[in-house]
C-alpha cells in the first residue's frame, strides 16, 4: 500500500504536527514543505537532499530525496526504513555546493504488519467478502457512513489528546529547562569569578611590564628617528656640495681653446676651436665628426666669431676685440662670459661654505642632544644604541622563555616553509624563543599550527622528558571512516582508523617534519562494554586523533563504564591553541575524535560548530595532533 504524509516544517520555528504512523513493508512517501521564519524556503541552491532515519535498534538508513516544488522535497521510503517497529527519528539534511545548509527533525511510528508475509484469508473471511459483495451498494454505503462517523469521533479525540500532550510536554520541558539553567548559571558564575581573579592578576603584571617596555621602545624609536633624519640631511648636503664643485670644475677645465677643428677629435662641452678663420664653441660633450657651420649655429656648435675678409667682412670686432693680421679674433673665457678656472674655484669654495651652513641648519644645534656626547652625531647614535641594549638586558628577564610563559601568549605569525635549525634549538633547549601559540609553518599547502608547548612533558609509563611542541593542522588532511561497519568494539586502539587509515597522515607529517616527529607513550582506550569504553593501556604514539577534552576542554558525548576516564587518558587538558582561539576548533570541516560514544558511534567535531557523534562507517575528516622536538 502506498501512503503519503505531508510534513510542514520551519527552519527557525518549532513546528508541531501529528506524528505519522506507518506500517512495516508499506511504501511510504513523505512530502516535506520547508519554510524559513514563516516564508517559503527557496531550494534553488540546494543540490543534495537526504533523510537520515535512526531506527529503534539505532541502525541508520539514509534515504535520498528529490525536489518536488520550490520549497518542497519528497522522500520515498523502502522496506529498510520501516523494518523495525517503534519510533523512528528522522533528520532532513540539505546540502549546497559548499556543504550542509540546514537540518530539520521529526519522528514517525512504525507498526508491525498484522498480516505478515504469505497471508491467506480463512474460509470465514472469504465468506464475509462474498457477503459484502453480494449485498451490493447498500452495505458499502452503510460502511462508508459508519467510517465517516468513526473518523469524526477519532479526530476529536486525537485533537484533545494532542492538546493534553503538548501541555504536558511543555510543563515537563519547562521544569527541566529551569533546573538546567539554574545549575548552569551557578557553574558559570563560579567559573567566571575564578577566571576573573586569574585574569586580573596576570593582567596587572602584564600591564606593568608592557608600560615599561613601551616607554623604552618609544624613547629608542624617537631618538633613532631624530638621528636618522639628521644623518640623511647631512648626506644630502654633502652630495649637493660635491655635485656643485664637480660641475664648476668641469666648466673651468673645458672652457678653453683646444685646436683648429679636427673631425677625428672628440670635443667636450665649452671647448673652443677655429675653422677657416671663424671661432666656434662646442655645445655638447662627446662631439665627434660634426663640422661647424661657418655661417650659423648648429646643434653641436655655436658660432662665436665669423672670419672677416680684408677688414671689410661682416665682423669687424667681437666684444670690442678686432681680428688679427690673419683676420682671426682670438678670445679667452672672459671675452665670451665663460668661467675662468680661478672664478670656478671661487664658486666651488662658496658652494662648500653654503653646504656647511646648510648642514648646520638642518642638523640643528648638536649641544641640544640628550646624549652625553654633544659634538659628534655618529658618537651620539652609538651612545643611544648602547643605552638601548642595556635597557633591553634589564627587562629581558621580566618575561622568561619557557613553556609556561609561551603557552600564555597567542601570536599567530608565519614561521616559514620548514623547521629551521634556530627553531629546532629553541624547542630542544626548552626556551621556545621566537615561538608562540598560533604560530605556523606552511608546508605542502597545509598550515601546521603550534597548539601547545610541553603538553606531554613527564607523561607516560616511560616518561617523555624531551622538550617539545604539539602541532595541529588548520584543516583536515583527508576524509576516511573509523570502521568498515558501525561498531566500536575494541575502542579507538582496535579501530580501522588507528590500525590502517592514519598511515597516510603519518607519512604526510613525517615528510613535512623529517626526523623531528617524536614517539612517546599514550594511554588509549582498547575495550568496550555495553557500547561504552571500559578499558585502556599504554601504547607507542606518534600521530593520533584528538579527544573531546583536548578540543573542547571537557567530555561532551564520550562515555565509560566506570569513571568516564577511559576516553580521556593522557589527553586530559585542553590544548592552549583552542583555549586562546575558540574559532580554531571549528574550521567549517567535520573531523573525527577518538572517543567511544556507543556500540556504533564515535565522537566528532561537526563543521557547523557543534560537538557531535556519528556511526563508525561514515567517512569524515582526519585532523590529528602530533609533537616535534
């Protein structure tokens, strides 16, 4: 029999509707109308729809869905979903290209098939059927009328029952919520008072140290800026003087008569030549093979004096100087307004004096320096450097370099593409100088981020004594299942994850940090009883999944038969990275944690930001922790 049920659900509002009741082995169709705060939810961006059916025996069957309207999804169930009688918890999961969009929950009741398989009517039942058919329409109409009356009475009773159920459930929930809220408020108050006290003590110390360091830094920076500015101005003045002196000397050296023009000679600017009784001055340096024009200036030569002819030419004098017997006018530098060597030297001396005056003006009065040396800028700079070094030494011991101090500071700086020798030394010595929580290396497109210093120090049946840094990648390395089937037998140690599926992660990490990943001893769960962790032992460990305490700071879903400690083991404190930055817990990727939750479920950190658990055969992310020394 085909049965169709319509479910109206809202993403942001609690929806109340009758719990559907279905029969085993029937074909069941759920039509889900989805709203968002009362408005129809547009499914245009949704690419995948699934219905996770958790049966009474805790087995999970996932049913694929299909869009049947703008905000409507249809799920057609088979016999697997209704194979077990009882209440089935169903979760509608919607995904777009980037991941899960939203979830909606409801439940339905499965009743066993009263006829079972191979049902054959009895002789009496066959006779009854014949009677009904022979009596004809009258019997059918009577049955219909009786059914309508029964349905009306049933609907009324069901409505009254729903009202009573809702009121009872609301009262019970309210009482539970009040008690839970009261307990949580008391716990939060105690935790807040303790945290405030610790924060105030640490804050006061940090504030004093910060003020001192800030004052010294400002002093050093101010003095350094002053000196750097004055040195720059001095260099500029000296350079200006040297250029002026060189230019003046070049003018003086080049302003002279060289020879009668020769096409093979290279002339400098301001050189004088004669050609056919006329005089010319070179207008450019490197002037070769460019013959002067006897009648006018050219790009390369200026016509200084044109030859006269027997005293009757167009030029009789040049600057009041007459041609000689050959018709030539002989000129020197003064005659044409050019600078003489003596004049050039006088100008160079003047430029040097002006430069010295400029330097004194820009550098300022050295006697006003706050240093002991007030006559020499270089000496004053060196004095400031020495003073700063002394102050740095004075305050260096105010913040010690050790694991405790470095665990208390989040910095988040890029450390490079590989572990350097200096960084190795800082780790092995236990000073951790230059390394802080949140600092990271980028190797093979993966950010490996420092999560803690000496987290496992002195831990193990054989103690770990080496100084070390514990690291967690920012993102998952890959997706893989915990076990081939939905079992947790043998705990984390016996899981397919630890025995096989972590091998690729170990290879990737040891390639990124060759010969630096340390092996130490960890206490890990290796047994379960009634679906709960019930045993542990010491194991050699290099790369492991994290547990709930390391990530959240407390147990969320993990359980144990006796003291709830088997899942915790040696991962018994929250990593400083997650304590400083809660957002680093959730990187919008879901990843496995090693805690046993039930006979079929392990814990995992869900990409939407909540602590979750899931059946072991699902493939989710591997985001392990490891340590280097």
